[in-house]
C-alpha cells in the first residue's frame, strides 16, 4: 500500500491513542516512525507499530510516562527512562543536552530503562537543527546480544548503534547513523519475511559457520550471530561496539552486556556541542561546505554513479517519499488499519 506521510501519521497516532497512549506522546512517536520511513529506514518506521502496541499491552512500555531526572549538573544529567517510549526518552534526552550546551558549550545526558529508541539519526538531526553537533550512543542494557565479537562464533553484544550529526549550512545536515554490526537484526528479519538470502558476510550459524540463510540467525536455539561491522577489519566495528556498550550501558546505568542476557531496555548517552564555543560559526560552516564539495568532486569508482556524504541518502529519500508516498508492507498495513 502506497500512502502519504500525512495520512500515515494520522493513522499511527490514532492507533496509539486507541491503545491508551496520550495524544502528545502518540504524536512524538508517530512523527519519529514516519520520519524514519521518509528517510528510507523502513526497519525503524511504522512497521514497529505491531511490536510497540504489543509492548504497551504487556506493560513493557509505560505510555503515559516521560523520563525523570536522577542527577543533574550544569553540564550533564542522568535520566531514568521509567519504561517510556524510547522515542520520547531520546527526544527529551537530546533536548536537555542542547539546553545545557547552550550555557556550557558541551553537555552530556544519559537515559536508562526506556523502550526501543528507534532510528537514532533522528536525535542527531534534532541537534543539528538546533545548530549543534550531536553524538548519540545506544545499547540495549545487556539485551539483544545478536553480535559476535571479532573472532567469536556466538552473540555477545547488541547492535550498539552510533549517530553523529553536524549542521552543514546546506540543504541537509551531515549525519552518520549506523549499527556497529554489519546490519541491524531488523534487516535480517526483513530478509526472512521476504524469503530472501542475506548478503554474504552478515551472519554465522549456531556453529559459527558463515551462511546467507536468514533463518540461521534464529534457529536452532540459541541461534546464530551477526558479524561486527568491518568484514576482515571487523575488530574495528567490534571495538567501537565495546566502547559504546561502556558509554551507553555503563554510564547510563542501563547495564553492559554480561553472561546473563536480560530483556532489551535501552541505555543512551547523548552529547551536544555548541559550535560557537570552539569555532567562529562562519569558519565552521565554510570548512564543512568545502569538505562536502571536495568529497562530491571525487570521480566515481567503476560501478558507482557518484559519491554521497553521510545523511545525503536520507535527504534524497525524504524528498522522493514526500512526493511519491511511502510503501507500507501488507502485514503492517493490516495491523495499522485494524488498530486505528
Ligand atoms: N535503536 C536501536 O537500538 C538501533 C540499533 C541498531 C540500528 N538502529 C538504526 O538502524 C538504522 C539502520 O542502521 P544500518 O547500520 O543498517 O545503517 P545503513 O547501513 O543503512 O547506513 C546508514 C548510514 O550510512 C550512510 N550511507 C548510506 N549509504 C551511503 C553511501 N552510498 N555513501 C555514503 N554514505 C552512505 C547514511 O547516510 C547513514 O548515515 C539506523 O537508522 C540506526 O539508527 C537502531
């Protein structure tokens, strides 16, 4: 089903309010999900409605709450997520980091114990829209251990994503937004739903053998594992993931990965950096503009049409989907129309 972003937003908001989510919260989560579809990341878009409504019903999400402050200082804060929607916790976390960075130049805010934080590039865009650089690090509090360490044959880490957003002065901010696994688990689920093989190098089966069958990630128990980002240099993605586990899980209090795997509950650390405290704004924007022009001037390698900078794909996809609509899979569409 092809639908406009506006109509999808209305439906998702209605589905949430029908499930007892306050309108203000329903709108924040709905905006985030539809924006993820617009950016081209369907795995973190409205297809999550089925999972989130089930989590509201089971009590994994407390739909009426927002994070509360555990500790506070001029340059940072630690928030309790209170099982809030991750999108609301993430939004509040970055909003507070931005507010503090306006005064202090740099601020760091953490959240523990919130539900799935969604497409974390959204919070990088939030910082960039405020004219700041934003850094976002997320773990699942010791849950979702899909990813094998480099050289390992079984899951020990979450997909531990990182996003960094920087305003560019151009049409879109520069936003890197990636899992530190070669792919998030949701993408393997998507391949499995479509009965397609995953690309080589993504997963190992339960005996540590490379496979392209997406089912091998899930069965037989305890399932296989995702590879860390980086292929033959996967120790780099692995190292990044370990440090994110410490920074997001250890600092926030959500918890790092450990022997006892727990239910996923996101731990988040966000930083906001006020550019003017470090560089004259004019100089910063001139440098970033020159960098982008320099990269875009690179001749394409065989098989490529052009060089893209981080965040450009999402910008282009957003323009396209705003004009042409968003394709929603049948399972999600049925669930959405039945709930709205
Ligand atoms: N909340 C969570 O727990 C969680 C966990 C894992 C992943 N995620 C989300 O999953 C989404 C997908 O993650 P992913 O690792 O599959 O990302 P991906 O492989 O789609 O990479 C996206 C990043 O790469 C850039 N990019 C894409 N193609 C490019 C190209 N040709 N040239 C230059 N840059 C390019 C994009 O601009 C973006 O910054 C992200 O939005 C992430 O936030 C969330």
